[in-house]
C-alpha cells in the first residue's frame, strides 16, 4: 500500500512539474479574429 501511494505521489509531482515548464513557454500572444484586438504578455 505504501508503494502505491508513493508511486501516485511521484506521478503527480512529475505531471505538475511538466505542466509548470510548459506553462512558461507561452509568455505572450494576441487575441481576436485578426490578431489585432488585444496583445498580452505575462510578467
């Protein structure tokens, strides 16, 4: 039972780490039909 819980915890940590790394790749963009309505940047 402890091995199962440990494995699940490790899996969750890995998934969250990968998500955090991928979230940093989108740091700027545009929104709108033609792309000229809104420009945004993450600080």
